[in-house]
């Protein structure tokens, strides 16, 4: 299965045509959050419509720049991986959306306990011993992905522990 993974669209659908031309073989798209730029359901729907025009299978989590209603929309559409697991072609997909508190306020902020709750809920839905892919917006703590300009690590310790303990095939 060929999967395209994207993040931080922030409502800009102008690149989807070029992206589709270069990745026409992709069978599925995973969106790791920030579909919108501080917007809600309408902008998320616009992004999803455009994505589905080029890529029929889409799964997603919301990011810190998405209003809470974006997650509600993704759930309504059957696209959300936040606290959910899906099995496609004998591969599990599960995730958690949003992020830890940011230096400036963003609408999609949660706590480590929220990550714990949603990932444990999702993991419990997977069949035993199935390989799975983890989809998050928040990076794991102590990696190159969570290192900010000041040199500080801002990732999630729980997500890191989850990866180390549960050993997903891939973590985005």
C-alpha cells in the first residue's frame, strides 16, 4: 500500500493538483493535523473535498491550529483517527490529534493525559498482533521533530513512551 502523508495544510488547497500529479500512485492520504488555519468545519470540509477529489481514501487527525469543530467534522465523515483505530489491508491505523500548549494560544491544545486517553482507547480497538501506523500532530519528546529554535524539546513524553512500548511500524 502506497501512502501519502501530509501535514499543516492550513487551508491552502492550491498544491493538491501538483501533489496529485507527482503522487498519482498513492492509495491513501494520512493528514497529520492543521487542515485549517484557525478555522472550523467549513474550511476543513473544503480541504477534505479537494483531497478526496484526488485521493479517495483519507484519514486524519486535527492539529493545534484547527478549531475543535474540525475534529467533530472528521468524525462525522468517518475520517478521524483521534482516539480511533481502523484496519485497512491488514494494517492498523490509529492516532491522536491536537498538540500540547504552544507559546501563543492555539485552539487545538490538549494535555498529556488527553494523549494518553485517546491513544489507549485507539490501541484497545486494534486486533492483537496487527502491525499498525501511528498518526499524530504532536511529535514525540526528545527527537529532531520536536526541537524548536531555542533548542528546547516540546514534544509529548506520552507519545514517545507509547511509540517505544507499542512499537508501531511507522509513526507520523
